[in-house]
C-alpha cells in the first residue's frame, strides 16, 4: 500500500508467449539486461513517478522505470485518454486475479533493505504513520522497480480495429514457433483480433509488404511441433523509417518483435520513431534468448531446451573421457556473457569436475592444479566452460583477436574452447 506509485493510464503488458499487447497504452517496453546500455529505449531515463494518494502526495516511494504512454504523443486528433474494457474481463468465470493491477510493480533486486525507500536520516523505529511525510520527506533514493507486465482490465485499443504483425529476428532459439502460435491464438480467441500478419526474414522483411502473410489458426495450428521459425529470420537489415512506413501503409497498430539484444535495440528505435510521428502503434518485445540473462524474467523461452542439449553433450564427454587413461573432456556451451547454461547443465549432469562461467574470472594455474588432482583420483575429468568465460585471461595471455561484431552489433567472443584444450594439454 505504501510503496507502489500509481499511473494515470494503463501501462504496457510485456508480451511473453500467450499474452497480448492490447493492454498496452505505450509504444514500447523494453526489459533491460544486465547491461543497461544495450537497450536504447527508455533505459537511459531513471525518472521517478510519484504517488497520487492523499497521505503521500508528491512523495517518491520507489524509483520506477518510466513506461511511455501513447497518450503522451498522439497527434491524430483521437482522444488520448480513451480506453476499452479488456475482452477477457467480459468473459464468464475469469477471475480478477488474472489481471495486473494498475500500481503493480516488481523490484529490480530480490533482496531489499527494509529502509531502502527511506532517507538515511530516517529511522523505521520513529515512524508515526500519520506524520510520516513530515518525518521522512525524501524517498526513492535507492530502491528501483519496474512496472509489472500482464493483462490490464482496461486496454488502449479497440480489438475490432486492431491489426497485428509479428516478426522473428536474430539467431534461432527453441520455442520461436510456439511463441508465434500463442500470440496468434491469444489475439484471436481471447481478444478478438482476427488479423495477424507474419513478416518474413527478420527486419529485412519490412521492406516488401507483399511478402507478408496472413497467420490464422489453421496456419499456426501445428507450429509448436516444428523447430526453427516458420517466418524465417536474419541479422541486421534494420531501416527504422522504412519499417514504420510499412506499418502505417499496412494499417498495423500492434507489432510483436521476437528477438535478443540486437533485435530489442532495433525495436527501441522503432518505438522512438513511432513516438516522434505521434502514431498509435504499440511495439511489444518478446525477449528471445537461450542464455536466460534477462533480469526480472523468471525464465526465457528456449533456456531449458538448451540446458538439456548441453547436459547430453556433457554425458557424451564423460563417456569418451572414461574410455582413455587420464581422459580429459572439455565441453564449451553457449551463453555469451552469462553462465546459466553452463551452470545448470553442469549441475544437471552430475559429471562435471569444473565449471567456468563469465561472471567469475579465473587463473590458469588453479584450474590446472584442480584438474590434475581429479585426474589422479578418478582417471578422468570433465570441464564445462561457457563461451564467454576467460575472455580477460585470453587477453592477458595475448590469445585474443581483434574486436569484431556481428550484423546485430554483438561483440564476437574469442574461442575459449580450443584455447583451453591447448593450454591443458601443454600442462
């Protein structure tokens, strides 16, 4: 009751698999990763929202990441404050617990200091609730929170006038077709949006709307049983103005973008262009990464499948290493700058003697000593290493190459796997 700010209009519902952007009254909501600068949307602003309660008038309780409201910039003459009842709220037997309250937020950190929302000069022991504003007038100095995603009872778009589009960009990831299917099915069955277009070949596909195709229930019925993405994908090819031009030309007002870091940077640019033009278009991002490195999300789709595949590779390496005297198996797994896949697969297999992750720097000598002990004791050893691990060590030992980026702007990592194998063989 005392820590969550209120907003004038319904905030965006971030889309994840079976949710929909209809409950969004904003142009874009981008979930930041552990590297805030990776997303160029609203992350650079640390605006503080104020509560509208009578007791704490104009007092900041939490520092909340601002979510842009379409009503802030509409220039087409329509009523910016008009809202519509969520069709879900009109259905029988739908509990109110399905809907996210207007003031709902999620803390940026799991562990929160009890006095973090209070000025350092204040003491919780001295609180007089009725006089609280006078005792502690300065708040929200340290605590950060984000608007909670999910369907709202009031939505910003009339479903009968909506036209959606979905695009998949960047690398492949398990579950892409399932996301496409669930967005289409959710829009049609739960919100009554009957027209959804699939944009092929990633951002490049926006250049030729004649290649866009209609996605109805028949078209997506079996997608969850098929790997990859039925729409195709690509890296790069982003032309912000041309993309928005195509959306306007085709009458699309709900855009679903499925992708990772580079894709989200592109989506933020689309949202900025929409805002600059004063258009009523919602841009919803479905974070796509097997790396599971997006904070505030319980789990990103594709992660569990990646962990299972990595675990099988570790099992194979254990069998191979066990067939030779002093066999040493090194398994490099994906994850870029996060070690979730490496850690979970190593724990899941039960065979790993050492797990190296990007979050923890290491030196070569202790690694060699530990593996030597394991080889002497067990006649074999297994190392699981995340692809982003040891980058600092490679640089210090002169083994790193030139800094290169892919078409999405992501820095390509030096290959820790072969280098580590070579170093261990020497020692």
